[in-house]
């Protein structure tokens, strides 16, 4: 027997409540054990405070379409058409991919790139992976090392190439 989505949602909601106490989901637990925020408060607060708050107030039975939190940390994918838990799920998938990317880089490299972008990177509300990826790609495209200075006349051309590359990747 195959159950319809409408029949399964209440069952999944009750199971989530029973096994997580409405605190979180397996995807958030998958992200949290070795979560890397790079010292950025926006990313840290969104994951550690915002998401648990969502699951505490999410009403799977009567208002499954409601997104009861604002996802302040910007990810690289537009999922503005999604609502409720679907929006949170898409957001978490993006965060999971960002975490995989960040874990593949030395922390010192991440810190240097973020500091070069903005010395107050801990307080900015920007996507960290875009900054880090740009900080890696531009020197590679210019055939320079990460610490080497770039010729200012080439920087704009490289940034335009990066913008085209990023939009194609998404």
C-alpha cells in the first residue's frame, strides 16, 4: 500500500516530535557535530539558535506552509519559492554543502581570505563560501599564489569571469 503525501505528513510530524522533542532534525544534527562557523556570528546564530527555534514552533498539522523564522545567513541558492519545512530543508542542504567545502580547507587559509575581504568578517552578513571561493579562484585564474598581490588592472576582468562561473554553477 502506498501512502499519499497528505497522509504521511502528520505521521512524520508526530515521529519528529516524539524522537526530537521538536528541537531539531537529523539533518541539523548531521551539520552540528563539527560545524564550522569561521567565527561568523550570523552563520553561527542561524544554525545554533534560529533552526532549533523553527522546530520548536513549527506546526506540522495546522500550518505546515509557515516559515516561522527568518533565515538571516545568505546561501548561494535561491529558494524563495519554498515555504515551511521545505524552505528549511533546502537551506540545510545548502549549509551541508558549504560545510563540506569549508572542511576541505585549512582554517588559516579561510581566516586569511575572510580577513582580506573584511577585517570585521565575524559581524558581516554575507555568504562565506562565495568570499572564500572567490579568494581562491581569482589568484588561481591569475596564476598567482594566494598571498601574492594581483595587478589591479586584471582584477575586474577576473571578477567578471568569477561572476559568470558562479552563476553557471548554480
